[in-house]
């Protein structure tokens, strides 16, 4: 009886050790595969082709490369706006947190904007004229094919031209 108890304890200890090893291995594998928890996403200043005040994190690829996939997160403060613009390549947007207001057309019209809460997804085909505004603090994840290009309907709205 005592021998069976020791055997059960030994097997239990071995199983616990294996499960801990697998958990540690899985965490290391997630890091090696470029997996991110929300607190591990590192934001920096957004590029000059969007207005100052937003922050950008590149999760995958290089959005400014000549080709390849990219995934970024854009963090915008309440009231942040991006003027009417379009992209030559498809843009896929997921609202991670907050509410993103979205409008279509060549003129910023807050009264015609639709609200997209966290969890919403949209894809914008090439050349689709649109504009956005943050309602509260907003984080969106954008993925697509590089290079990212912003073409403002009104060139005067392009923040990179204002120096």
C-alpha cells in the first residue's frame, strides 16, 4: 500500500513537472512566433502622414516596405480625426477598444458618420474615400499589403506637408 502511494506521488510530481515545462515552452514559443499580449505592444509616434497625437505600434512586417504583409495598431485620443483620404490597396480595420466613427466621401461630415464599437471589423477597397474620428480613446488594428499610402482628398489636409 505504501509503495502504491509513493508511486502515485512520483507520477503526480512527474506530470506536474511536465505540465510546467510545457507551459514554459509554450510561452517561449509564443514569443518566438511574435505573439503579443496587450501590455507587450510597444507604441511610438505615428508617421507624419497622420496628424500628431496618435501612436502607432507595428506588430508584423513593415507597412512602408515595397511589398509584404503588415499589421499595425493605431491608438487615437478622444476627438482625433483623420481627414478624407483613400488608399491604393485594401485596408482591413478591427476596432480593438473604444468607438471609431467612420464616414464616406470627400468632405468631413460628422453628422453622417457611423459608429463602430470595439469588436467591429471593416475592410475598405482600394480608392474608397473615407475619414475617421475617435469617440473616446480608440485603438484600431489595421492589416494589409505594403506599402501603406495615404492620399488626402484635399492636399492641404496632409499633415506631412505642414512644417
